[in-house]
C-alpha cells in the first residue's frame, strides 16, 4: 500500500474501450482504455502531477490491462481492489457526422459495486485534490454513496474536491441527475462542467449565465468547457474567457477529461487561473487528434511545444 498519497486522487469507473475508426472497414476495433475519472488521472500524470486512482476491477484480463497501464503511466493503483466475480466495464465508441457515440457493457461491473466502507480514509485525506464525476455517481447507488463518503473524508481534512458534471442520461434520468449534480456542485471547490451538459442540467443556453448559476449554487471556481470555443473561467472576482486551440479533430473522446487533469495539474504547479486554463485548452485540443480516450492525451512536452510556438 502507498504510504504517501498522490496530490490528486480520482475515483470512479474505468472502462476497457473499443473504438471503431470512421475510415476503417466497419469490423475492426481499436482496443484502448477509457472511463472519465481514470482519464483525468492519466492526463494529470502526463503533465507531471502525482495522481492515483480509486476503483474496483474484475478478476479478468481487462483488470490486468488497467493495472499494467497505470503502472506504465505512473498512476498509483495501490488502493485499487479486485472483485472476485464482477467484471470490468466495457465501452464501445463509434463515429458519425454528428460526433462520437458510446455503447456500454457495464451493468453490475466491479466498480459499480463499490461501497462507502471501501474508501481508504488516510489515502483520501492525504491528497490535495479529490476528483469525482457525475458518471461515477450515476453507475449505482452504492457507488454514489462511496463517492459521498470520500467527499466527506476529503472535506473534513481540508482536501479540495474537483467535480466534473459529466452527464450520461443512459445511466439516470434528468431530474435525478439534476438533484444529485446540483447538490454536489455546492460542495466542490473546483467545478469542471461542459457547456452541452450544463445547458441540459440548468435549462440555460448562455455560457455566462451558466457560470453564474453554478457560482450561486456555491461552487467558488467554475471552469466551463466549451469545446472548440475554449473555456470560461469564473470566480466571484474574476471572469476569463480563453479561446480554444485550433486543431483538426479526429475523436473528441476524453477531451474534457484531459482538460480536467491538465487544469488541476497546473493549479498544483502554481499557475494562475488564466495560465492553467490556457494550458488545459491546448492539452484538450491535442487529445482530439487521435482515436481513443487515453492514447492521444498529450504529455507535458507536447503541450509546451505548442504554447512555445
């Protein structure tokens, strides 16, 4: 077991990813790795931050593959558990002119069976950030309770909570999602919503109005991700709109997660909000230039090369 916690501890469900390229034969799939919160951990680690992951994996080749991935990426998995019978979850990504589409095999996955008692208190309270997402809350009641327990531990110890409002309406209905997500927004220190999800959750269209809505809920820092339009970063005293970095996108899977991990990594490194947002914009854009959630996530040197240019 790791005796010193990493700076960022993420919690949620990893998903073995099968991605079907648009230019393929329709029968060939690229096997990769996904799951929003584990994408955040890898993105943060590739930017130089220390990151760890809390989840449960199946006793299957997919669980083995994740452990090998995290070891290679430098993501601490010392508190990841293996369920004796439940499987690791799977996602399938297909692409159309309307964007990417997800299908899942994740019901009763090992991660969905996590319980509040599974949360390692010393590990959580030793971090600087606990990162959670609405997808982790949506996969099951017990996982939602586990995340709430981890948030309780973090807040009692002064650990900051970052939260992505990632909305998946296949997992729960909009009314329930709104209730849980809005309540969690009020408890977080860094809120990382995306514009399209937020428009559904708040009923608002304008980015400024959405940011103000979340400030009023109680989130002290809102970094609203707006895809190719960049991001809007808002606090009670600051309002920063940063344009997106232009690339030729191939697959946007995991772009928002890359933003999250890069933004948190740069805040930990001491960047101000504008510098952290500018860096995260570039990292997120670069992550769309290849297929899959994890493989195209840039390393720090890649982001710095663009920023330097």
